[in-house]
């Protein structure tokens, strides 16, 4: 996978994440905060983004979300290798 492909994948992931986050926030805010690990202020911001703003943010070359599971034991249990 070359650099352009990686950047395209990051942008697609960002767009999917932001669309999902906004949808969850609008349908069940408390669940969205819990499932996505968002603060109230981040949820407020995402909730008010226009489609154009979502596209602009998604076009970043940096992921806008991050993995919250950073413990090797948890990863082992989740992948049945622990």
C-alpha cells in the first residue's frame, strides 16, 4: 500500500467516524458519549457540524479518532490469544 492509498484510507475512516459519531449523538447522546469516549464539549461540536465541515475535517491526513484499548492483556483477550 503506497502513501496515497494510506491517506485515502485515513480520509475515508475519518468521514465514516464523523458521520457515525454525529448520527449516534443525535439519536442517543449518552450512548454516544460512552461508546465513542467523547467529552460533552466534543459531542456538542460534532453535533453542530455541517456536511461541508465534516468533509473538511475528514480530509485531514491524521485520524480524528483513536483506539481506546491500549492494554496488551485486553487485546489478548479480545483476539483470544491471551
